C-alpha cells in the first residue's frame, strides 16, 4: 500500500523551496526591528537575564540564517542552529516570562512551530532549487 503523501514526492524540491523562503523571510522580518533598535533590544533581553552577546548572536542568526535559508545555502546546518535557538527561546519564555504554550499574553507556540519547521529543514535539506543543490551539497 502506498503512503498518503507519495503523490507529493515529485514536488519535494518545490515544497522545500516554499518552506525555506517562508521561514527565511520570517526570520529576517523578526531581525529588522531588533537591528533598528539594538540598544533597546539588548536592554530588554538583559532584563530577562540574556547576555548582550547572546542577543547580538541571536539577531545575527535571524538575519544571516534567514538569508541563507532563502538562498538555500547550508540549510541543514542553519536548520540545526535554528532548532537550538528555538529550544532556547521556548525555555526562556517558559521560565523567565512564565509564558503558556498558547495564551493571550506571552506564549511560545510560535517558537515550537519554528522549531518543528527547522527540524523539517534539517532532515529534508534545501532541495534542488537552492545553492546547496547547485553545488551538490
């Protein structure tokens, strides 16, 4: 018996492209206001116990990692970095902000969603429509 998703297998490259570009664009969008107001971002994160260096690194990951995902460059490696980042975000929100999984106020459901999507990219890879595909990585 064939699997229910076997019909999608010929389109895996297109699905990887859509997922990469969507995730990459979203991370770039998240990085933009942090970059524009970096001193305030650092102060805000210090209030949660996050060192300034970690705030700079997280913002750099969002920007550079987002660009790498859109281009399809080193996608499994960038995906692993995003997995670690989203696990750390989820833990921080739960412990420091007392966030609920789904709530009107602080929540970490989107972090878990990005974690799951990053895991998909780790195992799926960039697909053929990417720099990784063009370089044979």
